[in-house]
């Protein structure tokens, strides 16, 4: 099927060469799916920047963050018997897994939603901090609740992959809340409206032995302590999302229910976008779900890159019927696309909105 996305003609909006590495000895390998929000009348991206160090013959380098948030470079000879380096993204050394890149979050701002630059008035970058973020922080979702912006992100260390939280009002000072969901968990999107005085969030716990990579719902009295977990959306054998599913950005309130844009992948690791709808009063009830993806990798910049055949989002802005989705393409570029909320709802048998 033809997907529902109207891609920006200016895509890719951001490429690795457009930004400067955080340290002179590092190089930016890829830019990935940003968190998105409005602040001071402008559109802002919180882009995941993956960096590494140039390799040399006979040696492998991999960066990690120490507990003070400063980067350290580990150097290991390729013939070291304790080294297992068969994957371009992960190596194992002395029984511990390490990433070949380390990610931080870079803030960029735009007045038109198309041309982005680094701000002069706000903290321009966020780095991993502490033992549980030694391998970096990734894939941030931004939810605005009142005056507060909740930043939920993937925190990576040798202990596993969990979910960290930082909160800010001015994008200058950040309250570090630590890890709110332990490994293995990621893809946390907090609803921007409380329901019956409770916070709600989508998340994705994972298990290699039993179950799968599914989207779950959780609730909280304060946005920090989460419980009453329920499994909402599972992968579907024979569909485009047969291998894994994960939440995108904060759900969008519509008269028909909470609309969520999510990503799914098949066994070939090809990533598309879909949508599902949750009941307004009780988001644990799923009303509808798209059978076909609403966005499929079709453009060259989506098919070829650091990891090809990928469209992946965790950020958007809403203007009436227009949903502007910012997404990572091929795990290397940041792009944009417009959607009609009405068309997405009609794909699930609802609408049009009045």
C-alpha cells in the first residue's frame, strides 16, 4: 500500500556532517530519532547523536562515560583472547558487553520546523551521568505536563538497558530523577494529560526467553513510581510488525481516543510506523489498530544508511489535523513528514473529526 506520509522535500533535515562532535578525537557516526517539543514559540529537537573514535589497524576503541559524566576511551588489541568483536554495534570484552558508539542528546531549535541550529540560550547537550548511564543515553521522548517537561530516555550500561528521567522547565536546569524503570526496558512515552489524577505511560519491557518485545501501559501517582502494568500491543506473526513493537511519542488526545504512533519491525529488521487507539477514560482498553503501516521506508535516505530500511519516531507536534512527525531514517539521518490525523483515524475505521 502507499503510506500516509507526506515527506518534507528538504529531507534529510540533519546529517552527521551538520554537527560537530562533542570531543575533538570523536566522530559523529549517526543522528537518530529526536524527541520533539515546543518552547518559547519555536520547535525544538532533542537528537540522539552517536559518536565513536576513528579505529586503527590491529586495535579496537570503544568509548564509555565515567560516573562524573566524562568520556573515557577503552583500547583493546584485536587479537586479545578476551575480545569478541563480531558485531558492528556491540563488542564483548572480559565478559562484559560494550557499545561501539556512545550516544548523547543534542538540542536544536527552529522557527519554521525545517531549518534547525544549536541554541545559544539553553543547555545544548545532555550526556550520560552515573553508573547506569556509562554507555550513553538514547531515544528521548519529551512530554509537557503543565510547565514541566519530562524527558524519558534509554539509559545504557553494562548492567543493561533501562529508562532514565530528567525534568526541566527552562531547558537550562535539569532535575535528575535517575532510573524509573530498570532493565530491560525502553520506549517510555508519558501521556501529557493526567487521567483521574494519575500519570500514565507506555513502555516496553523485553524478554529473550519468554514473551516478546511488546508495548505495555503503566500508571503512577507522581510520575516517578510506576505500577499496575498491563500488556497492550503485541507483535503479530505474518504482519509488518511481527518481530517487535515500541511506542513513539506521547499519545495524542482525539474525540475517539488516545492516538499513538508506534514503530514495528519484522524478522528482517525492517522498521515501519503504525498507529493504535486507546479509550480516553481507560487507556488500558485498545479500541483499534492499523493493519497496514502508515509509513514504510521508501526513500533512498530511509533505505540506505548506518542501518537501512528504517523509519523510527519518538517525536511530533500537532496543529489541528496536521501531525508533523520527526523521525530517524536508516539510523543515520533526521527527517520530517506530515500526516493527517483524520486519515490515520480513517485507516482504523473512525472519523472524520468535526
